[in-house]
């Protein structure tokens, strides 16, 4: 059963992670066909990340309350429908709205899939399983540009999304074979907090993306920024009072959970920024076809598949601190190697060395990071703990992509590419430093001490 659980968890998360990055190399083709320039490109990425980031917390509670298998099945079906809607979009607004729906469905998949592993395995076996999960799901994020490039060059960018139907169908078939109890739990789901989080993030991201066009002095920019920030603060305050919080603040009393999520914020912001600029600049700046731009990150994928499971096992024995420090610092060095990219472009001498160093660092980081964060929390709360960690990683990518125009100076030319490489390296280094300061070898896990909701509470 353990192999079946891992397979289901990997496949269910695969489509979500894949769609977060597969679109990167398709962005030039999308904007060329539908129009809108860099603003449309940012929205195609961030519309998905807004709903994924905001609703993944709600999905974590739903997973714990209604059962991981049930929520996963609903998410898979909804994701397939939304993917077809994205592929059929005739203009930018429809595409962006469909991407938002796709992100909402994807939010149901990640916490429920990882919670299956946390619920059925413990100890070194769990660390190794998480290593396998992170190898393939993070590999999906890195391999996404390659698959996207192949479809863009050989067929159409629309096929990038239609292909999701295949892994979704396989996962639904395997779920039907999984004999695992999936009982509803007697707990509340705080729907209002989910709405506050989604609206707050959406308003802030709107301001960040559109401010290069309108300026901060425009009421259309500063008003959504202020309202969005206020709604998000309201969301955080509500978590302190709610009897069934989407993001239980008591979870952050576990040292590794708190510091691990801070490291996640820096590391995944850097990964999202790096993935975006590599996919777009190698096409628009260096003049590579979409497939070649996607192949640029293939070394990272190969290293992730080869090394992540072993890194997870090592971290299970030695503790995650060394890996979570050394890995991000290696990735920072890899990002700095991208400064060698010049107008006289050479992938082999300017990009490949950076990809190899980034891949090695990422392989050493992701499984120990996931294991450290989730291993600090009791199994009964694994769904919400996974959701919080994934939400933070998605919010990190969401914000950094929204700030892209500011980071690159308005245009993703060579100077903008170099600026993004500096920011990527700084974020990676910050993640390593935070890990060294805060992460310790795991002690016994702690659980959220809030009392359970009464049995007659609203579901």
C-alpha cells in the first residue's frame, strides 16, 4: 500500500506543480497570439498562484475535515475541467479567469496528497517517502518548461494544458484501488478566513503588477494595496480568535515549523523568480526556441530525481540543518553564475554551469526542508501543516512575480536578467542563513492544542 500511496501523492501533486511552471516557456507564445505583453504574462502566472496560495489553506482544513481521498478526487476532476477551459480560451481575460479556477482546484490537491504520506508512514521511511515525493514534484516544476517548450514548438501552447487529462485520469483510477479509511472528522471549516485571504492577496498582487503602468499615486493602485493589506491583516487577526483557524498560529510554536517556513519564503521566491526569467529571457533575449529554453533546466530535473530521495534519508539520520543551510548557499552561487550570460550567448558556458550548481543545491534542500517543517507537527494536523507550508511557498512566488517589472527595471533585457540573478542569489542566501540560525534536529512533534469544535458546528 505504501508504494501506491506514494504514487498517488506524486501524481496528484504533479499536475499542480507542473502547471505552475509549464506555462513559463509558453508565455511568449501566449502573449503573441492573445496580446497584452509582459502584464498579460504576469497575470497568466499570478492568477493561478493567487487562488492556489489563498485557497490551499482552506483546502488543508477541508482535507482534515472531510478526508484526504475525497478532497483529492474533487480536486482532480475540477483541475481537469479548468485545464480544458484554459486551453480553449479565446482572449486574455478568459485565459486569466480559467487559470484562477485551475489554481483553486490545484489547491485541493497538494495538502491532501502530502497528508496521505504523513498519515501512513513515520520515521526514516517517511523521510525517504517525502524525498521521493519532493524529487518528482519539484522535478515537475523544473521539467515543466521542457514539456511546455516541446508543445509550443511542435503543436500549440494550448496543448500544454490539455495534456493534464492523462495524469489526472491515471490518479483517479489508482484512487479507486486505494483501500484507506477516509472518515469525516468533527471539526469546523472557516470559510470566511479563506475569502479574506484570497481577496487580500488578490488586491495586493493587482497593485504590484499594475503599478509600473499607473504609478503608486493612482487611486487604482494605492487603494487596492491598502485594502488588500488590511484584509490580510484581518485574516491573521481572525486566526487568533477562530475556533477552527485555516492557519493555526499555534503551529508556529514548533521551532522547525516556524523557521522552516521562513526559509521556505526566501527559497521559493528565488526559485519562482529564476524559473520565470530563464524561461522568458532565453526566448525573448537569447533567441532560443521554446524547446531549447525548456531544456535549459533539464540538468536540475535529473539531479533532483537522482539525489532528492537520498538527501531525505540523510536528513532523517543527521538532521536537516546542514542540508537546509548548504543547499541554498549552493543555489545562491549557481544564481551568481548566471551573471556570465552576455549578448554573445552560449548555453554551455554561461547557463549550464549555473543549472548544475542550482540542481545540486536544490536536491540537498527540498526534501530536508519539507521533512523538517512537517515532521515538527503531529500527524493529525498534517493536512493543515502541509497547506500552510505550501501556501507560503506559493505566496513567495506570487509576490516575486508580481514585482517582476520592478526587479528587472521594466524590461527583461540583459541588464534586467542580471538584476534578477542578483535578487535570486540574495534570496537563496537569506534562506540558507535563516536555516542555520533556526533549524534544529527534530524533537518529538507537537500538535495544535486548540479544542475540537462541537459536533453541531457548521461544516
